[in-house]
C-alpha cells in the first residue's frame, strides 16, 4: 500500500475534484482504492455520498428526508475521521477505528466531517510536546496515520488518496506526515506559484523535524509514519479562459512553474522542464453540473445523464485524459516504491 496526499495551500485549484476522479479511475484500472477526507470542509465526502447518507453518518436525523433512500453504504460500523479522533479531543482515550464506507466495488472512503476542525488546537498543542517524547502528544500527532493504516488494512488497499485542505495548519501537518507521497494540483497563476514557494520549505521543515527530532523518541508501541512526503510532481489544472485574462497571461505563469517547483519544493536546480509535470488537464466545467446531478465521475456520463451529441465526445476526452493521468501517477508510485526497495537493499546508501 502506498499513500498520496493531494495538496496545495492555495485553494480553488480543483484538488477535491481531482481526488474524486483519480479514486474512481484507479478503481477502474483494477486497483483497490481507499479515499480519505482530511479536509474539515468534507467536500470529498459530500461528492461520494448522498445527503441522506451524510445525515446518517453525521448523526443529523433532522437532516433526513421523510422517506430516505439509503443504499446500505452507511451503517453503525461506519464512522468519520472526527469520530475516530473524538476520544483524543475529549481526553478520554486513543483513536477509535471504524469500517471504511464502501462506495462501490474496490473503492472505499474514510469520511470527513466539519467537526474535524476542532482537532486543530489539540494537534497544534501536541506538536512541540512530541519533541520531548511525550507519548500522549505522539499519539495525537499520529492519529491520522493510524486511522489510515487501519482502514487500508481492513480493505487491503493498494492505493490511498488523502484529500487535505488548502492551508499549512496543524491538521494538514499531521495529514501530510501520514502520507508517503504528495501530488500537487496547480493553476498557472501567481497564487499557485506563491503557494509553491511557501509549501516547499514548510514540507522540508516538517519532514526534517519529524525524522530527526520526533521519530527517535517514538516508542515501538505507537505506529508512526516515516514522514517521507515524497513529491510525486504536479498536475496543471487549466482555467476557463476569460476575455480579461488572455492566453498570454496563462502562458506567462505556466513557463515559470518548473523552475519554481524545482527550487521551492525539491530544493535543487531544474534540469528537465517536464520531469515533474505529470499532466495538464483541460477545464471540464461544462461537465461538472451533469456529473454532480448524476452522482458519478464526469468520464462516466451517459446520454441518459444529459451528455448528448458533442458533449459525449467531451466525456470521452475526459476519460482518456484521466486514464492517462492515473497511469502516469501509478508509474511514479512504482518508481518511488522501487527506490525504497533499493534503498533498503543497500542499507540506505543511495
């Protein structure tokens, strides 16, 4: 099993949409997939589940329709990330483990919850205490990792996709420390470049602090992540072109992304302008309302969903692009895993 956090500390770049569609495409390519919603906004969860399912999962009975149509995907055995860490938030114990919510064959979800935002202060207070080996603080900081590992083990996941919010706060620090790799959705604009310049040094600081200061103090009784957070690369999310933002403005920022990514995220000179660009996805804004109404990925839309005439051609292009993206990401994951094996075989000398 290998995990990917999809992250950019600049919001509005299509991160959750990318996570949702990659999860479905990995599943279609024959992989067992676990999606984890660690964004307190819980947008990924609302993309996967119906409103009545959400009301049941979040224990909001007043939110149920008079005659709810449930599909057996949410039951008493299921919980959210917030309910998993609730004993820690209340000071009453350690994490609780629940069965992941089954979305479809070979695709599961660890649902998010708006109540997760209350965990921010607890994680923030625990971070400096981890430096001294405080076990309660270490259990708090590793809570997400242990929830993910338990869920992935239950469903025998091949790939875990972790959706996180657009900030550099304590929740995201714990979420990213739990991830083996990081995939960054970017828009070709000034804000994404500024986000990269902030993100890269922060990831390196978190990685170094965790690996050199905290990990040596973690007792063997507490499963802890290696904090690798290996950058897989970035995906360019094309915007809708407006008359007040011509193509030249888009290109202006696009050509700067490889250098900024290499400098800020990799801390090394750029040698190959395309080496970390995994894909460029066109804007599928016209398909999004249809996909939302049909409760399915854009590349699965049929004529019965309103994808008629030329729109169906657009759906086919969308499917081809996401399949190519998924295959590119899987190739990068295989390279990361192969590199880890080589490192173990040589005693970490590579």
